[in-house]
């Protein structure tokens, strides 16, 4: 499963990716999780299932949904509390829940 976090290339998103990967490893889940800037999204389309948008760039939600939802990619804004507290387990659960829809 491929999960992309769209951010403004901030440090907190990189830490969140690390925590998500640790949680996925502890659950024996095979996931590819990366944080990228919105401008790089077009280069990450292969096998993409979920895009989570950082709360600080939530203004991109409509644009990204219009681009990706017709292609079957689930898109949502990361829960602000989980993002702020760098709760990788909760953000991973959010992504997994979106992928099942």
C-alpha cells in the first residue's frame, strides 16, 4: 500500500512518517509512506492508494481531491490533533480506514 503525506516540506511531517513506518512495522504491514510537497504529487501516482494532507496545507484539499478521487485515490486532511502530537499510529489508522472505502 502506498500512502503519501502532502505537506509544505516541514520537519514535523517527516517525523510523522517515521512514526507511521514504525507502527506499520510493528503490525507487520507492508506500506510505502512518504512525505512530499504538493508539486511532486504527479510523480508519485504509481500504485498510490491514499493521500493525506497536512493541516497546514488543508487549502489544497479540493484541488487534490479533484485530481485524484476520479482515479480511485482516497484523499483526506490529517487529523489535526494526531498531526500535532505526532501520533503515527492514529494517522496510519486514518490512512488504512480510507483505503478500505
